[in-house]
């Protein structure tokens, strides 16, 4: 959408009003759907959180925090030489209007250093920090219910090895 207004020839008033409209609606432009956290067994050090995120404008997910773990990182799974690997990323791109899935085989939120076991039926608070193209940040509060591995189906990758 903004492409239409990038040309300098455009009426300045229109540009100003457009920018004003963007800043007025800067809050709560990011929608999070179907968040969930994987349950853990007693003593398990880490778990993962997953969801679908849709931002209204080009943005990126730059961080996640949760009281459920001492360290929270955003990870990316990738396949290298037939081996699944994962590691932290600085940000997850959220192109305008496109739903980005955080899922077991892609980007996911790693909860490392769990402060307690995550049991089925628990709700884990997550705070997402999303930055738009202008560098403005918003936080999105998410309440993620815990699901078991069986419910979440594909949980084949090993989280412990590369941490
Ligand atoms: Cu991970």
C-alpha cells in the first residue's frame, strides 16, 4: 500500500495525513492467533511456543519474553545436509498482511530454563515485541495454553542438542 505514496510528486497533505493515520493506528496492529506452548515433563529444561502472527504493516518480531522461563529466544529450524538444526534469529520478518506461522518445523519461540513444569491446561503468558518499518515497537500480550506433544503432532526435532 505505501508504495503508492512513495513518489515525491505526491501531494504533501495527502502524505502527511497518511502518516498520521499510520501512527494513530500503530497500537495493536499485530494479530496473534492460535498460540500454544508444548507441555514439558518434570525436569525438562526447555519447551517451545507456537502461534500464527499477522501484522498490518511490514514489521518484524524482535523479541519474546515470558515469566515461564529464564531465557526466551526466537529460533529457526533449518535443514542442512539432511540434518535438522536450529538456532536463534535476531528477528522474524512479518510482511504486511501475511500470516507467519511459528511452528515446530520453522520459526518458534524457545523457552529455556523453565521455572516449572508446563502441564496440560496451563496458560503461559508471552509478551511479543514487534517493530514496524519506522522502528516503532509495540508489545503484544499472548496467553498461550499448553498442549501435549501428541496434540501438537510433529515434534520430531531435538531441542537439547544445539543448546
Ligand atoms: Cu528451538
